[in-house]
C-alpha cells in the first residue's frame, strides 16, 4: 500500500484503546495514529510516552472539530458512548471503527449501519477474536472437511476472578451495558454465527455469583442454528478450573483446544506486531489442539493439530484496504446487529427462563 497514510483519531485510551487499538493502528501499513482522545492526565502522558508524535485531545468534540484533518475515527471508549460518538463521527463525515459491542441493542446497530450507508462511509466493528489462533485453525479444519458435519460447537471464554474489579464493565446500571453477556459474550456469539450461520433459537442462564457483584459474571448460552448445529457457549469470571476453549464435535472427528490466543497477553506486555523475537501470534507445540475420534485428548489421544498464528493485525490491514482500495469491510455493523439479536434474546431468556425464537 502506497501513498499518504490515513490519519486516525482514537477516542479512549483505557484497556481497549491502549492495549489493542493504538498498537495495532501503529503497526498497520497505510495508517498513522494522529490523535488520542482522553481527559485523564495519566493516560495522556502514557499516550505521549508510547507514541511521541501523537497529538492529544481532551474530548471527542475537540477531535471532531477538526474532522477535515482526519481520515478515520476509532471508538474505544465505554460501551454506553459507542452509539452517540459513532453517530457524531459519521455526521462529521468520517469513517468509523467501533469496539464491540457496537451498541446496546440490535436496533441501534442497524440505525448506525443505515446512517453510514446514507453517508457513504465505512462503519466497522472491532471483533478481533475472529483472528484468534484457535478460531483460524478451526475455520481451516472446517473448510477442509476434517471434522465432517459439525453437530455441536462448545466455546468457553472463562476466567478465575473471584473478586469483582469494579468499573463500568461490572456496573449493575443497565445504561453502562456491562456484564459478561455483552463483554465476552459478544465474542463467543460472533464466532458461532460466523462459523455456523444464523441462530433460530436462544436459551440462556445468567447468574451473579460473586459477593458484591452487580451484573452477570457466569453465563451460558445455547444456540440452535438454522444449519442444525447446536452451539453451547460459556462466559464466566468464576471458573476455578478452566475448560477447553473449543470442543467441536463432528460426524467424522472432534477438535479440542485448550488455552487462550496469546496476542492479548503479548500486547499487554508491550510486545508489538512486527517486532523482534518470536513470530507474532504463534504458540508452542504443547498448546496445540488435537483432532480425533473416540480418543481422549487428556491422555494424548488424537493427532496434534498445529495452531495457525493469530493475526489481529489483519483487521486493521483490511480496514486500510477498505478505505483506500475499496476492499470489503472486515466486520459490518449488520453482522454485529445479528449478534446483538442473539445477546438480547439471551438476556430475555435468562430473565424469563424460556427459550426465545428469533
């Protein structure tokens, strides 16, 4: 990709902005991190230390007042701000990337999508877990027919955090759009829909387990896809013994994979794509999953399946191509709305203790 880099304004420099978006933007050919928006003085200094050439703004209004100096706005601020900030950026004439969940409801996501289409602007949703190492490996196995017809997909995004950390992500205020259903659930539901297509029915159980917790911290979602596949999805902060990240059962074989993609941990430690050292997104052989039939991976059954490298940088590379060369949007707001349909149905199912038909 040649030519002048696209200038990116990043709104928010907490976990999402500083750990995920800023490093990935800076590592992408054709993009340059122009401005970081944060009113927190410590985060302002952090941004300047990590990106010496970056400009700092204290508000989104300050950023959007010079919209003509930017080519893309990335929204990595708290969930409740996603819709108003994305709306303002689109009305200012700027393409937008929004961290997940793009909105609190599917209706809001579709309204944003309609606004972007009306303005002829890109609106993309940062669903980075589509580029996890295990997800890419599973897609390869499915494309090659290694598992046969998949009958059940089990996906777990589990943690052991017996004490709440606080903050808006664990707030009981519905306006904050907190809780694991909308946080980690956004990932596992999106992955299930990408792999196995639309869901026809949703059943969920959502619990508040930890003392002092205000919102769901241990949630199960069961999907019946139109394709006939059943997805069993678990998100939890209360798991003292972690289950397999994926267990996928097909008519020919199954795939079992433990452990979480290494990219988040690497980014938290300050490692960057393209830096010196181990190839980005790779994991050691002892963490590879196993493929087999009638055997237990716990005792070495099945054959080891090399895990493909994770590739978060691919998301922003696709965004850059979409803006400069007319390439496809890597994750559309319409796709995100379909996942929100499921999340809303899951919340209703858990509340009313019924299965919900979509």
